[in-house]
């Protein structure tokens, strides 16, 4: 049974033996990270688990902020403090880390007043180092749910500090009993560093799975044309990859008779790249609008030159029966999957598209991997091992 905790007071009063501290709300499925967290919650349904979100509005914090709103001196002081504490990270990401850990310190105070939990699951420990240190001190086992090894993303750190910050993040992960990663490459890395780590392939939570299987069924009868380029422009590696892909599309003069639909949160800002023949910028779309596009496109194009973790949208394309054209970096954790056509670089994009258009693509149904290892980890902790 899952219990969603909405306040620090509820956290203090709780008695659940397992607590999942998430970076996403329990009702949120609007981005890849939120959907991966929803997948984990679905897998935890057979246990007595409290779910705590770092995005839940905390009344005490809200009141404190409102009392000081409009105080320019205070706001400036906070900015300087955050910048000083997180100067080795890019500013936006550093602020995210700073305020996430400030909330983690409140969680620790609440944990000190409640019945001691037997196990914690924590999204990306680098966001909540105070929580990890407390659990280490109190000998509370932690399983890290690793969306990404964040410091592998160069766009989030100062380049000259990256190796130092990577060592810091790996040190936090090493304090955990185990790590569950969404990337096979990151599980490989952690295992070779002596940590217990397992790869949990992304599979959409039930509500999203149902939508995608409906798309797959309707694709069987639809006429196909055009391609889709989808992602959140708020994510730096995704945005940079989309900009590079659009530049290549412009350079090759588009593709005769085919359009490229650019879809996703914030992608309207990419219109600044100027008019590109055969490109339609759709911005954020409704679930129904996205389904209609997926039913009729020939394939999805994915391009990234940097970034950690693995791309949830590739798994969702495959479940929906949509072939994927991706460069090797973007296809990480999905290599050798039938339904994925890989190309090495943007210079190969046109030839890859031409070959793709001349062949019939088969996309087998994506299988859900039973996470027996995760359940074994949890059961071992609950049984005192």
C-alpha cells in the first residue's frame, strides 16, 4: 500500500517501514523523470510505503517565503549564498541542488521525531546529501533510484570541476545499500566501482502503457508520413541535440514530401532557429494531439551528443510501434533493439532517412522486465539481512 505524504507533520507521525523520497509528485507523469518515478511506485505497490515528494508545497517554507517576498536585499543575499555554496555547478542546476537539500534537512528533522524506518528509497542522492548522511549515521539502509548520474552531464557542472563533482556524487551513491539505474551503462560503471547496482529498464506506468498500446493498434491501419522530433527544451542535452538536428535538417534541405513535427515543452523557443523547410513547431501538445501524431508518423528521430541516464521517449516510441532513428549516444541502453535504426553522426542523417523510407520497419512489442532483483533487495532489508 502506498501512502502519499503531503506535509512534514504527516512524515513525523508516519509509521510506514519504507519511505520513498522522490523528486516528483505522486500524481505527475508529464516528463521522463516523473514517469520513471511512477514506474517505481507501481513496483512498490505490494509494500507498505510512504511516498514523499520534494515538489510538495511545505506550508512552513511557503509562509517563510511569503513573509519576505518583495525584500530585494534578502533575495540578493539568498542568491549570493546559493552561488557560493554551489559555485562548481552551473547556476540553474546549482540552485536546484541547494533548495532540494534544504528540504532534505527538514525531512531529517521530521525523521528524528518519528518511528525509525527500516528502508529508504531515494531519487538521485546528489539532490539530498543531508538525507543520505543522516541515514548513514543512523544505519538506515538506502536504495538509490538513479535517474541519472547527474555530474556526467557537462552542461550541469563547471567543466574544470567535473571529475571532482563526479567523485562526490559517486561517494554519495557508495553510502547506499544498492542503486537501481535506468541506464545499463551507469549500472555497469557502478558495479565496476564495487557497488551493488542493477539496471531497471524503463517501462511506462499503466495509464501511459494503455495509451501507447492504443496508438500501436491504430498504427496498424494508418497511412504513414512525416517524422516527429520530441523532447523537453528545458533539458539542456535534449535542447542542444534538437537544435543540432534542426540545423542538419536545414542543411540537407528537408526531405521531399516529408515534414518534421517538433513537439515538447518549451520547443516553441526553437523557432528562433528561423524558418526551416518542412519543419512544423508544435510546442507542448495534449495527450490526444500527441497520440494523433504517433498514429501517423513514419518514425521518431532522437539526437543527443551528451547527457546521462537513458531516454524514456525511446521506450515509449517502441511500445507504441513507432520506429526510432537515433544516433549512438541517444540510443544508449537501447542498442541492438529491433525497431531502432542507429546512425553515427548528422552527416549520415539524410542517407539513413532515405534507406529507412525504402524499407519496411518492424517494431516488436516491448517486453516489461520483472524487477525480481529490486524485490529481493527490499525483502532482504525487511528480513534483517
